[in-house]
């Protein structure tokens, strides 16, 4: 068998041994394929379902949304304050001297720049927090899967997601429910 056909063979034919039959060592969720270095066992995890049902991820998602709403409120508050000051200037600007108008316009320009900088810094902070949450999520998942795999000895645990490179997979290879149940028990 050509080695470049290996991934296709795993998903299209399941597993075969040298005689062309299913190996006796196959478990309920695992398909194996004899390889020079030993059998190849493959399962998959539905990433979309995992994220939908993983409590830790849902908590992170809520925290990110809360932080975004708070940031939006702070940005809007700054913008509203600046708008009020601009409107006040427009109302009393005609009564000001040329020098007073210039000073007030400079002050309002600085405040506008400060508001833009504030927004930029807040958005950067949010992006950094979200990246840290994503790293934490990834690390927790990988740690759990490594521990989970100690008792299963899979060679590959593939991530399936709608629109990903895996177009079709046998549902008997799906370990998502087991992983969700186990990972939600981890504190």
C-alpha cells in the first residue's frame, strides 16, 4: 500500500491486516492499521461539540464577553464625555477670544487623541487576555488528552470541525462524549 494513501485508507476502509480482515485487537472506538512500527490507532474529537459542552470553555467565553462589554462601556463613556465637551465648546465658542478658542481646540484635540489611545490600549489588553484564555484552554485540553490517552494508547486523536480537512469520519471513532464527560470533571 502506498504511504501517501494511508490517511485515505484509514477513513475509507477502516482497518485491515495482512489477510484483509479486521484485526482481533480492534476496540469499540479504534480502527487499527498494521504499520512497520506497530498498529496505527486513530480516533477523532468533534471540536465544535467539545467547546459547546465544555464547562471551562463556556466560563471563559462568558468572562471574555463580560470583559468586552465592560471595555465597550468604558470606551463609550469616554466618547460621550468628549462629545459633551465639544458641544459645550461649540455653544460658547463664538463668545471666546481667538486665543481661548485655539487653546480649547488644542485641549479637545489632546482629549480626542487620549480617547483613541485609551481605546487602542483597552482593545490590546482584551486581545492579550483572550490569547491567554485560549492558551489556557489549549493547555488544559492537551493535558487531559495526554492523561486520557495513557489508558487508550491511540496513535492519533484528530480534531474534527465543520469545514476542517476531515470531510467524513466513521461515528464509531468519535470519542467526543467520553472526553466531554471526563474533562468536565477536571477542576
